[in-house]
């Protein structure tokens, strides 16, 4: 496979360990100005596993479960938000695509998945829910004029953050409350 050194690349995303592989997702621009996913078993030698797949996919967040790695992202060029996954760290497949949306964050409580996103035309944010990663429904779409960025689950609460400084919370994943508004900073990720 193609080898790469990541020390001087732009658009680096986090490195994840799964099924004996370190998995590294890069946003464009990278080596060939395309988003890509690389794997390594030793952190020295890297193999290209997915490039521009699907259609200018920019990986923006990663979720590791016991049986899969899920990447969410999107592309302003193609106009599609995408969810892709692997069960072995090597082969990647598309699970879900939605036109005009970029998916930015993903989390799970073990029974359902929550994903944040942004309309690429209006910048309005959404929160989507799924129990199988294939069928998604919008559970919050009134986050007007702001990127809805990070999402996390911990201590029985889902938390979503936005670039206008708002924080949204939910105890069931379907009903969301604006917990804090315009706190004076832009939130991009939230962790537990």
C-alpha cells in the first residue's frame, strides 16, 4: 500500500486503535488534497485504506464501538454528509448519506446513536438519532444559524455543543433542551 508520514500534514484527526490497527483519518488537504483513512500496526508504516470515499468525504469525528469504527463527515463540494464504517479496520463501507448536510459529531449510549450536523447552505444545526446507523431521524433541527458540532454521552446525559456558544442536553436522545446560550466562546467538541 501507499506509505505516508503524518507529522507535517494538515487536517489531522485523532488516531484510533481498533482490531490491531491504529486508524488515522485526515481531512483534505492532505498528500493528494483528498481526505483519506490510513492504518498502521506499528505507528511507523502506514497503509492507505480509504481515499475520497465516498465522494470527497472529509472525516470529522470518530466513534469506536466494540465491533466497529464509525467515521462521520461531509463535503461542501459534493454536498453530502456521510457515515462510513469498518468492522475490521481495513475495509470501509458507506452506511448513510444525506444531501446538503455535513455530519460533525457522533456518540452512543450503547442502545442508540446521536449525530450532530450542519446544513451547508444555511449553517443551521441538527441532531439526528438512529438505533442501527442506517436509518436516521432528525430529533432537533431548530438550532438556527450555527454549526452544531460536538456530541457526547456520559453519566446518563447526552450533550451537544455549537459554534455560537450554546449547549444542548438530553436524557433520552430525542428531547433536547438549550442548557446554556451564547456563553461567549465557540464550542467545537465535547467529551466525557
